[in-house]
């Protein structure tokens, strides 16, 4: 029979997996922190330092996905370097000034602004902005896949 700590950790990790789709929950850091807490609780017998390193690397990859997904989506929809950089910078500026909503609208506005600065029509710039949103949605799915992989690593280590 699994302990209360096992089930609590798993529940927190599942909350983290949901957090990959909710911008106000830091999904994979929650999963990593839960695993770290369990490792400390059980004395690093099941969750070893190597397992924690693997989980940390998976978490770090999701941060890269966060920063680049919108820019990649913009590029796939024909963005120029202005639209791509606009998407990337819009995401950073959006988070700084608008917090959670800025993470979503910042890359869109940045891509549209970058393309319009490059002389594109509003319709063309808007299409690139939509591509940015597609990239962000794809990034969220990819982050969820990594979150599930992190949970699988935990379960494999503990069971």
C-alpha cells in the first residue's frame, strides 16, 4: 500500500500538469518541487539525485518551450524577423506589464506590431499574430507532454 506522502505528491504533480495549461500555475516547477519534497521526505532512497537531475532538465526544457513557442509559431505562419522578434519581445514585455494576460496577448501584439513595422498589411500581420497563438497552444501541449513525462519518471522511481 502506498503511503499518504506518495498520494499527496502525486496529487500535487497532477495539479502541476494541469498548470501547464493555466498561466497562473507554474506547472512543471510544481511537479519538480513535489518530487524534491518527496525525495527529502523519504531520504533520497527512491527519488535519487540522478532522478532529480532528470526532472530538473525536463522542467528546464519547458521554460525554453515557453519562451520560443510563440516565435516559432509566428515563423511558421510567414513572419519576418520583425514579427518573430516582436512575438518574442512581446511575450517578455507582456509578462512584465500585464502579468498572466500578458503571457498570452503579448506575443500576439508583438508579432502583429513587428510585421506592421516591417510594412505588412494589417491582414498579413494579423495572420502572423494568429500563428503566434497557434505556436503558444502547441507549446502548451508540449509542456503538458513533458509534465506527464516528469510524473512518469516519479512513478517509475517510486513504484
